[in-house]
């Protein structure tokens, strides 16, 4: 703990006007460099957190938090399976589904798609697909009417509008006297959705679960599995394991983190890489304090010698310059934290202002999935960045302070 003497002299050295203005410039640049580096680090991480949250929301609007299925791909009594899963206190809803791959044909246009059979009244309990409709409604899917809902990009690729008919070609085949023929079924386009994720808008088609069973030749009443909605999506891996442990043999459970593991792993790796790169900028600014303090120590050789002759211990001398370095680092850190939080929380105002001033759009809506920069300040990140920056600044003071403590009074005063 620093005593009043070290605090008083260290703070006085920080405030005092030095004869060498270059030293003051180095100290100021170190302080501002730390502030700018911390501001950039907080802003970038907040924007990446915002992107991650936005994409996760869009993905989970179309997919379930967890999925229950059998190893053979057929679930006979899905209602009993759902009821068993709903007994878990953290499961909010469940819905059956049938999933299969098919080719969609309209006029001379053909495109592959993932065809998913859903039960409209139950599907709303596990996903937000009903809120993503731009034409039609999820309730337009009725058993036996063979209606189909397409993603916006898929409908555009096939030049289809609501009311048109599309031919669905499945991998299963029919054996006829004329030979083996693919299974074909014409569906009426009753709706179009836009989830904001190209993966779904371009490659997903929805039909009624009963029609999907007939299309893919499932046994009567059988489905591919049951999709679940959980109270806390971040606990999905743990809850999926708990639910799977309560099911009979032959059943398995998957959660949304497994289905999109590579995507979220890539986002996390990119976030970590950006943290390391921007931390190096903060480290360079922090270690500029070394240069500033070394020059201060050289400038204050006579003062140090006089203090030593008055009985000040080397440890107290060291404490004086540690106080000075910590003060520079603390001010730079606080300025950076304040600037970073302010910029990150107002990024939705700052970016449009810059775009308007430059007459350009950073993220063109016709190219990028998200055209606006989302931002989410996580106080855990802010705390980590602040402690890291202050720790680097404190570390940078040790060598100059140690060098000052080794000053010999006789050598320093020889030419005074």
C-alpha cells in the first residue's frame, strides 16, 4: 500500500509542468492511445455481440431449441413423446415434424429444397415462422389440400407467386409396368415467408405434416421427430441431455448448438481473434508509458538523489513512479471505457450519420444479410477490457520505477 509521501510526490509529478515538453507529449499520447484502443475494442466486441445475437435470433425463429427423434428416423406415437418431454419443467412446447429432401419444378425451372412437414397449430409453439410470413398464412396449410409455403428467395428462383402450382419430386420411386419412375406431386403455393436467413429463404419449403407423410411414404401417423421450445435456449445442451436420459432406448436428442455448431464456432473464433488483435493495440499504448516514465526518471535524477539523501528508501522512490504510471494508465482506461460504452450504445446513430455524410452505405441491403450495425454492450466484456488495460499499464510502470529506485545519489549529483 502506498504511503502519503509516495502518493503526494507521484501525483505532483503527474500534474507538474515539466521542463521537457516532449515527455509531457509522450505521456499524453500514451494516455490517448490507451483510450482509443479501449474504445475501439469495446465498440468492435459490442458490434460482434450484436451480430451474434441478431443472427441467433433469426436462426432460432426458424429452428427449434431441441429435437427428439429415433435412430431409425421414424417416431410412431409423437403425441406420447411430446407429452413425456413436456413433463420437464423447462420445456414450453413441442410440435411434430417430417423432413425430407426434394426437387421443386415450376415450368422449366428446377431447384432443390428441404421440405418440412409441420402441424400449423402446434408449430407456433416452437418457432416464429408464422410471424415471418409475407404472403399467406401458416393456417393455409391444411391436411389433404397439398398446399406449400416457400421461402422468398426460393419462390423468386422458381418464378413462383402465391396461387401457382409447383411439382415436388422426391427421391423415392414408384415401380410401374413402364419402369421405375420418380414420385411426383403437384402442390398449390399458398404462402411465402422471409426469415432473413438465406439458408432458409432459399432452401426451405413447408407443407402440412399429413401431406408430408403421404409424400415421403411414412407409416400412418409416423413423423420424423418432435421439435421442442425451452425456457432458456442457452441451457439447451444440458436440457437436451436431461430429456434424452428420460426417454426409452432408441431415442436421441439434439439441440440448436449442434445443428449450427460450425457457424457459431466461426463467429466465436472471429470474436476472439479481434479481441487479441485490438488488445495488442492497447498493449502498445500501455507500454508507451515505459518510454514516458524512463524519460521522467532521467529528467528527475537530481530530485531522486535529493530524496535519497533525505532518507527516502529505494522502495518509496519506486512507489512514486508507480503512482505516476498508474495514474496515466487509470485516466486512459477510464476515458477509453467511457468512450467505448458511449460509442457502442449509440452506434445506431453514429453510423447512419457517417453514411449520410459520406453518401454511401457500409452494408448494402442487397448484398449483406444485415444492413444495419447492431450493437450489444456486455458488461462482462467491458470489465474484462478495463482490468486487462489497467493491468498492462501497471505492468509497464515496473521497469522505470525499478530503474529509478537504483539511482545512486552521488552519481546523480556529481555534475549538478
